C-alpha cells in the first residue's frame, strides 16, 4: 500500500472536527511528496520546517521514521 493511501485512510478515518495537520515519518516523507506530486515549502513560521498542503491540511515530516500522526486540537 502506498504512503499516500495510508495518509488518506488516516485523514478520512478521523471523525472529529479538530484535525489541524498530519505528520508523516521522516523515512516516508520523500515518497509521500513524490506520490502526491507536491514539493515541500517552508512553513509560515520560518523555523526551518517544511510542509506540503494536502487536502487542505498541513503535512510535515515527523520525528519517527515510519509513523503517521494526526495533529488535533484547537
């Protein structure tokens, strides 16, 4: 299964109304960007972090090598 499909499942499987972003494991990050056809851009906070906007959400590389995390909360 592709990393894009796994991220899609995680996003669409969440039923709350406070989803703010997603992190994708750093070992999966390049594959995810390639699969969705997006190039990482600096975040608006300019702290050296990068993100892509996918399905209206900020997606960033995560701290763990192979974990997808949903960022929730207001």
